[in-house]
C-alpha cells in the first residue's frame, strides 16, 4: 500500500505548498521521492515518484515541457518545483500538459529544505505497509551511524555478514 499526493500535502512540513496544475490527479499514489536536476534523470523513473526539482537544468520552456511529458509517460506521481529559485514561473504549455494528464505540479516554498519533504514521504510508506517495525518491510533501509545504508535494516546476522566480508577484504575491526 502507498500514500497519495493528496495525503502527503496534508503533512505539517508541506504547509505553504500550492498545487498549480493537475488538481484532479491528487489521488495518484506516491511510493517514493526522487530529486531530478539532470536533463536525463527521467530515465530512472520507475513510477510512483514524488519528483522534486529546483529546475536548474530545465530553465528553458522546452526543457521543462519535455521533462514533465517524460515524467507522465514513465508514471511519476507529481512534480514539486521551487519556483523562486531558478524558474520564476511555470510556462503555460507545461501547466496545460499537466492538466490534460491530471499530473499535479506543486509549487514548493523556497524556504522548505528538500530533506523536510523526502523524510516525511518516505516515512509514510512503511507505516502504511503493515505497521510494526519498519525494518521488517522489504524496502526498508537501515542507516548505520557511519551513514551507510543497509537494505532491510541491520540485525545481528547482517552485522556478522558485514564483518565477514570486511575481514575477507583485509579490513580490521
């Protein structure tokens, strides 16, 4: 189970966000968040992403139009853009495309750090998939104090496995 664009917009950290196109697509499912700042980043869209951008790589009207079109084609849920940074306005043809495809375009206040968007959206997902301990979820990622990520979280067996791998590569404790 996933959350929806509409549900994510009710989170405290999403105050001040404005849906500027694609209002009828607010019930699209969101499975994850991603950040796009390269013109070809759409290639890694798998579907269900809440896409975030400053718009740096999409300052020309045709670039943003192409991006939104490709996000729609690849099943992204919506796009959130900080319009006060590099894009001062969203071109009318982009808003029309979003409306035609019920693809939400969300204006994100410049003052909101992306981490305050990514973490709350990601934390909704495991909670909705059975409750309980998030580490039990197959997509859960444990974060070691060093900042490394371990699929499924860390447990005694995985720590032992990591030590074995490290020792086989000559690493010391």
